[in-house]
C-alpha cells in the first residue's frame, strides 16, 4: 500500500499564477479530504468528498479555490489566481469511514 | 473559542523521561477522539483512536486516556526518545457530516539528549 500520494511535494509560484495540487487516495477509500496547515491557524478542512461527490466545501476560503474529484483515484485542488497568503502546506487525506484517516505527505506551497 | 484545546503549547523534556499532553474538547455530538503525531515536514500519523466508551488505548510507549464525562483526554509518553520530537495533535470526530474532524492546535514536543 503506497499510502496517499500527493504531488508536487514543493511548489513555488509567483502571485497571480494558477496552482494545481494533486492527490491519489488509497485504493478502496471512499472519502477524500483537503486540508490546509499554517502556523497561525493549524490544520483547516477545506473540502471533502464522499464517493467522488463534494459533501462539505464550507472551508474553501474564496472562489479562487476549487477542487475536483473526477474519479475514485484522483483529486485536484486548484488556486487561481494564487496570492502570497495562500502559502501553506496542503494535505490530502483519505478514509473508508468510520475508520481512521490516512494523510499524505503534503504539498508545501510558496507564493511569492 | 477553539472547540479542541491542547496544553501545553510546547514542551521540552530530557530523553528517557515521561510526559503527559492534555486535550479538552467541547465538540458534540462526539464520535471518537484521535491523537496524531506529526513530524516536521510530514503528514499527521494516527497514534490512537478512542470511542466515547473507551477509557484508555495504548500504542507502544503511547497511552491515551479519555474521560467523556469531563471531555478531557491525555496522551502519556513513556521513556521518551529523541524520535518522539514532533507535534502531537488531538482530533475530535463529529458524528454529523460524515465524521468531520475538529483539530486542536497541537503540542510541540522536543526531546533533548
């Protein structure tokens, strides 16, 4: 089991550019979560999908953020246009409820 | 007010010593409580998961306790090792909305030799 796979591990981009973060959940898991972690706010849930359907996106900060899950094995989180305050570590996690979550290693995003 | 509060915010201990981290929560309806360890630059890794009916759960040198009446949990680390240096996050799962997780801010533990 390769775990939850996120790419890229690090991303540095200029303000205004589009950023796409990718996640491959564990096979057989039916829920997928996107989190953002900063020193100031800790871990925050952005959006989660159940069986590829977005269930709760109340944590998505602005319209600049969008997430998709076209199939059970792939999800993207897109920021367009990116801003310096979006700099954070973005984690993807998957789960087969009600069991424990498994987190990916995260994508460290720096917007300059 | 944060629904999951952890203390202390940070802690430094000597290798071989024991320590206890605290977590108080107000989240309800409660499904389960988890403790995660997050190493620098890595994703959180689950240490223990307890339902409201469980009082204690161990994972090696890590022992978590839960008092659902007072809504308090603790994570006890025995005979600490340098590799225990990490952030420890208390997470409460809410029954509604598919077991939505509510995260504490974490306790940063540093083990010194």
